[in-house]
């Protein structure tokens, strides 16, 4: 059947009619990030290293107090290496710490452990610990909000918020810089004890008193329209909070917070009770409570407050602080609601929201999409991985190889866990969708000894979906025919999405093309494409799995290489046009999309995934797997009618 044309104006040069241009799809996250600051930015809103680029480190050597030629040579060499690495890697802001780290390491090398300043040497490892701690909170929170019934604010999270919160680690760098400066210039801030219990008591009391009180009134001041519009509105742009939302503030606001939180540290310093572990514990406590209060799911058990009722005024809950982000004029306290209670600003619905969030509300999905990680590095691309990386199309970077300890540890944990888990939840109008991940990588599917385990996990997921009343389950292993034969009365419809993938591939062929070459191994899609093309007078390469580099070298100049496989071919030719794997842009009504699907651009989904959505929307009551194929014209028309559009070539 001939596919109906797309009624849309032609795109920019190099694109085909009916395809969403790349600029319309994703835009520039840098531009959106700059425009998402406070509504009327005040002074010191932006971070000082935001515009300095890769060479921002050059303003720091003056504070190093290096006197010998060897010191200056070593420091300049390290700075040069750091700047080069920053330009290549793109994480240039971290090099502002390089001179201070170099100074500490040089002192260790010249004086040994007995004469080295352990306070100075502990700062940088502590910053790394904070970054790891925050990242664990991000992953844990996203895991819970995808599966938990205890969600507090049931609204979508989008790319705009991810871009705005991309610089969550700036405050860690700021803390490191100020700690290094304090260690250098404050009397008694170097060569400190590792542990002193009296210092912990001093810092705890100082925090519970002055810090909590002063923060309460500072927070209320920040909600005055003058300061709110210039500073604090940037933080409140996130109504649906994530743990890292807690540290998304303008630079001036962070300076005020650091001055406030330094009161317990300076008190311990001036009373001679300071210790390295006490400071570390205090800062980690602040991080923990900040992350807890912004995680958007209730996790504090009610039994804790039943046994110790007074804790209600000494420790806030995620639902307590969530009300501050939705109501704005209540629940100003830092971590202790006591101050809201005595000043009459505690929200009256705090207890009710806590109990309702704790009780939770189970939402059964209408559609389940089964997926799995692709490469070992794809764990960072997953929604539960690194948020800034997951929000951009997957690309292989050499420096990601340096993270191999985390990569293989995560792979081992997934192998041990051995159970399908909820990765993401989305909605389109009234349709509720979930993505479930099989904890196995693509290369593991090729191992014969893994096949039984993988089939067992997929079968268990399908039966679980059947028990929950899921209408459609998208499954990619052996086209799902295995499970239909085993469970002929299965009510959940299994869809492999081949028909829409064929339709998208056919639409990728320019109307004036006269020759088409199909390469790759034989498959259900290859036969369907060949059958459809026999009806057309259609230089184009349709490629499946198994396309070799040698075969690509045989292509003539300007050949369009259009994959119909789930994985794109490796690009070997700069004089050819490479298309994406079959995929479509999604309508704006499909919400809670804030991560990219593998190598696809923002707000794009693979045709196989879109096909399952269409089956659920249309209510089609039949499986699409095995040898069964839907009419490509019908499913193409359905996709267009629901607002899905194909992608342009890469």
C-alpha cells in the first residue's frame, strides 16, 4: 500500500518534506540555560567562571605564594595540562581547583606525610565525595519517582528544568575554593586534628540555634518581591523538585548561604575544637538534608514520628518542603520546622500531605515498553545515570573510558540484581506509559548461556504486565512470538513495532530516488521493505544489521544510507548522508520526557516504541510480532494523526 504524504511545508536545505528540523526539535540548551535565570537578574547572579571558558584558571596563581623556581615551574606545568584537558574534555570549570591541589601535592612530595597539611590534602577528596553523594541521590530519586507510589507532586519534568539544573556542581567548586582560601589565610585552619567530639557538639548546637534562625529570616527576605525577582525565583522555577534542585541558586545567594553555614565551622575554629571529620560530617549533613527535602517522594516512615513526636519540629520531610515550592509563602525553615511553628508560617496542610504521600497512589500503566542498555557506557545515558549526559544524544567519548571502575561496578550490580526495573514513566493525554529495563546489555544477548536468563526475565515482565492489566507490551526479543505460543490466551498485546519502522524507512527515501540497495542480514523488516519497494520506481542504501566498513566504502558519493535496524551503522564516509534509525518526533502532549533515547535527539522516540503507543491509542486488539505485520499505510496515518513526525537525516 502506498503511504499517504505528510502535509507539511518543506524543511531547510538538506531535509526532506514532512520531517521536523533539528533546530525545532531540540534547540540550544545553552541559550535556554542563560534565559532561565532569575526573572530580573540582580548583581552577582551568574557564576564568575561562567564566561571565562577554558582559561578561567589563569586568574588563580597569584594566591599560591610559590617562591622557588621549582614551585612555579611545577605549578605552571600542571595548570597547562589542566587547561589542555579542560579544552578536550569540556569540564573546564574544574581546573580552577588545580593550583590549590597542586600546592597540596607539592607540599606532600617535599615534606612527606609527617610534615604535610592533612587539612589541605583532604579538601579535594572531600569535594569528590560530595559529588558522588549528590549523584547517588539523583539516581536514587529518579529510580523512586519512576516506580514509587509515594510521589508528592505528580507533574512532569522536562528538558528545560534539566538544563537549568545542569550546573549543580558549581556550589561544590565554590566550597572547595573558599575552603582552600580559608586553609591558606585563616589562623588555625591548617594542620587540624582528624577528630574531636567536642567540636561536633559545638557545631551541632550552633547550627540548631543561630544558623536555623538566621536562615529562616534570610529565606523570608528572599521571598520579598525585590530579592525574589532578582535571585530566588531561579530556584523556584522548579515546582517538581529533584535532589539537585536544592543547590540551584544564583551565585550571590550561594555566597550568603556559605556565610551562614560557615558560622558553626568558624565557631569551632575560634574555640580550638575544629577537626577534619567534624567539618566533613557537617557539610555532608547539609547535603543529605537538602537532597532529602527536594526528592519529591515521601520516604520518612510515620512510625518514627509516632515513637518520637518532637522530631516533627526538628526534622522536615520531603512533603513539608514540597509545599514551599507549590505554595511559596509557607514552610520557610531550613531543616527544622520548629521556626515555622513559632512564627506561624507552617502550612496547615503539611500533616495531611505527609500522610497522603506516605499512603501513596498506585498508577497502573496502559503501556509497557521493554528495553535494555546498549553499550557499557549507556548506563550514563539512562535516565537513572548522569542527568546532564542523559539529556543529550548518546555519543562515545574517550574520557568516559576513565570511568571504567564505575561502569563495570554498575554492570556487575545489574547482573546480580537480575530483575526488570522501572526506568521511566510518561503520559500522553490519558495514556499512562512506563519503560521497564532488562538488566542485560546488548552484547549479552549474543551469549547462548544468557539466553535462558534473558527470556525468563522478559517472560516474567510480560506476565507482570498481564497481571496489572497492561493493554500493550512492547518487546524486542525474537519478535515476541515465543511468548504468544506459550501463552495463547494472553490479553496483553505484544507489539514489536516493525510495521511503523518500515513505514518510517520508506518515507526516508526521497521521491526522486530511482535505485535502492538493501544491505545487511535478512530480517522480517528487510523482506517487508523489499516487498514495498517492488511497487515503486525507486542512489539509496537501506541497511540492516551486519553492514561492514568494506561495504560502505563501495558506496558512491552522496549516497543516502538509511538504516532500518535498531542500531545505526558506524559512519565511515564523510561524503554520504547518514539517516537516523527509524524514529519520530513526539507531540508536546507526551510529557515527562527529560532524557534522550540512545543516540536520538531530544523529544524523539524510536519507531518501535512509537508503534506500541499507537496500538494503545487506537485500541488495536491484536499482536504484532512473529510474521504478523500491520498495514504500513494505516499505521503511518495513525502516527501523523496523533502528532508524531519523522526525523531529518543526520
